[in-house]
């Protein structure tokens, strides 16, 4: 016998609310009587903690199948174009003393030696 997985009380309460909501949605979709709805709620409320997640998933799947069979699945569409134009990159403007500084090429860059001695001809 395996040990039951521990569920925090907040999660148990959330699962119970989800299960009841999905049972009520199934009742709306399938046109249950009030007596059947009450009976299903009571059965769900009596579900042991070890089986609560499986039972909630069963009701979710049943609700989804009911929605699919009646064509009630919502369509998801993008509200913007799929590939918008990429904006130009923002170039920061130097401020303060930085606007008076000039970048020097790194010492290891090719041609740096020739730039240091412009009078000599490259051989």
C-alpha cells in the first residue's frame, strides 16, 4: 500500500471548488435535474483526499467533452499581427562629460599600429 500524497489545505479547497464548478457546468450542458445535481455534489464532497485530484480531473475531462460535443470550445485568435515590424534599436545619446569623450580602438585591433605611426609607409 502506498502512502497518500500530502496536499496542503489551500490546494484541497481549490480542488473542491474546481470540482463543484465543473459538476455544475456538466449539469448545465447535460440538462440534469436538481436532484441529480445535489446527489453529484454530495458524492464529490465525500471524495477522500487521496482521490480528490483524480476525481477533479475526471470531472474536468467530462465537462470538456461535453463542451466539444456541443461546439462550445472558445476560439483563440491573436489580436495583433503575427510578425510585427521590429522597431529600430534605441541608441543612447551620451550625456554630461561622456559626450566629449572619443572612443579609442582597442590595442589588439588590426591596423592600430599603422594608425599610431601615420608617416611611415607600410612595407
